[in-house]
């Protein structure tokens, strides 16, 4: 079912969001409140555009409301992430498969960012991403200062990084089809940009013709590990987008298992691990 877009431009100060959306749509008050609570309503005021969740929020003349109503999205039940470590200014989570890093315009209740906000009752800021299908470690910032510091750390172009001097390590486990070599590096460009992936083969099972790899992600291009391994001849099992004959009923066999960094706020070495 396609998304239905309902919009309303306020002409009188003091109108409430719920009454405005009722007049602009065919939806009941309860369905509008549900959509607002799940992040499907946006308020544009001047140059700023943000999600609006409070049904009784008073509007100002010129405000523009947009409700992106997708019943299938709103009916989804979010998987619940695990809080691994709360460091006050930031927190470390184990994101389950099926949970987005952040929401879409149709809602954010099935996102790690929103679930962390609901659990901790704190501001949340996205620092980096994991693919929806990937299980594993993600860091969320809770202050603007922490968000800026960690975003800078994660966004650095490390294509020429010296591993001995690195302040950031991102580690994964990947079960792949085929027999991979004992270790190596993959330098194939991703979308025309330099990309670097290190890997080490932990085991090989000849019966299933599958290898278990420990992967260190150096650069952070879109789907880099999945693309690099598939293009090298060892696609990740269960990957719906890359590789051939690598379907797996368990889902994508890629896990973000380790984060190591020098904290940009305290300059202390930090290490977090997750075992699938």
C-alpha cells in the first residue's frame, strides 16, 4: 500500500496539531495520534523541519504539517535493542536485525535511535550506521558535543590509515560461501571511492563450503563488507543483495562484534565486544 500524504498549512495561531490533521485527512483522531507517536508527522516552521509527536501542540501561522501515513510501517513491531554500556554522554547498543539505525519520513518507532530515546529518556544523536539486516554494536551520542566529537571520529577518511596509529577499530564476523584464504586485504573501490577491508579466516567447513571470517572495516563505504566479500568470490551467507547461491534461512550472517577507540571526550582507550 503506498504512503498517503496529508498536509496542512496553519493560518491562525493557536490551532492544535491534532485538529489540523483531522481537517486535512480522512483519519480518526486515534490513528493520527498513533502516527504522531511513531514519528510519521513532521512540522515545518521556517527553515526547520522536525518530527512532531504532541497532538495538542499549538501551531503558529505559516506552520506546515505533513503526515506520511503508511499503515504497513505503522503496524510494524520493533525489535528491542540491548543496552550494552551506558557512558552518560554516549551509549553502546546491540542492534538486532530488522531495526533501522534511524527512522524514515513514515516513522521512527522501528529505529535504534528512537528505541534508545524511549529507554534512556535522553536526547539521542546518530553517529554511524549499520545495515538494517546486520546485528551488532552501535554507538549513540547523547549531547551535541559528544555527537560532534564521535561523528568526526567515525567520518574520517581512513583509506590510507596506519593501523598502528588508529584511534578507531570496527570489527565484524562474517560467515561466507567458499574457502577464503588465511588472511588478506581488499582494496576494491566502492562507488568510485577508495575502500579498504582487512580479513582473517578463522575456520573453514568443507561440508558446508563456508568460511568464518574476522573482518576489520577501515573505511566506511555503503555496504562495503558485503560488496568487498562478494566481489572477491566469498559472498556473505544470507545476503539478499550481493552474491549468488548464498541464500540462508538464518538471514544475513554478518555481525558487528567489536568497537575500539580512543574516546574523543576523555582521551581514554575504550573497547566493546559482542558475541553473536
